C-alpha cells in the first residue's frame, strides 16, 4: 500500500510544471549565442518574421566557431546539419520570446543543445583575459608609462 502511494506521489511530482526549468549554468552556449543573435537583429532593425530570422540565423552561424558552431549544427543552421529544427528558434524569436525559454524548448527536442558549455578557452575565459589586460593597461597609464 505504501509503495503504491509513494509511486503516485512520485508520478505527480514528475508531471508538475516547473520541473523542466533551466538551472543556473544550463544551456550556457545556447543562451549566450542566441542572446547575441537576438540583440544583433534588434540593433540592425531586422524584420521579426520567422522567415527573415531563419535566414539571418543561417548567416550568423556561418561565422560561428567551436561550441557555437556545434549549436548551429544541432539546430540545423549549418550546411552539413543532419536535422533541421531551426524553426524552433525562428518562430519564438519572431514573437520576442526570451532566449532562455527558446533554449528550454530546444532542450526538450535535443538535450545535447544544453550540454554545450564554453571550455577553458570559451567566453568566460576570454572575458577574464580581457579584464586582466585592461587592468594592466590601467596600471601602466597611472604609473605614467601609458600614452
């Protein structure tokens, strides 16, 4: 009897909404890359239709390298992609759905998308190196060695 009751509780908890929300660090590459893409579209005043966003995403992905290129491959925005779920990105972005929600939905389609993380040479490492270099330039300037 207790086993049946426990099973019913476990089943109820597994179907409750909110269990599939992203945790901190989930979908790191997806959120970062699509966030930059969305901002780029806004900055260039691109028409927010699914067709135009899909076309722009394919162009944006041509410049992608490393983990970001792998993301583009997974969503079907590269020439060699095996699957094509790019419409799962273009349609929500056309309606200004936050990239976190887009990535959450992509995770349900292909969990590999949210397993991508920037490595040691990724975005976080680059930001650290940039901040470190700026600190050195500032110290040189204050010491009178900068121009």
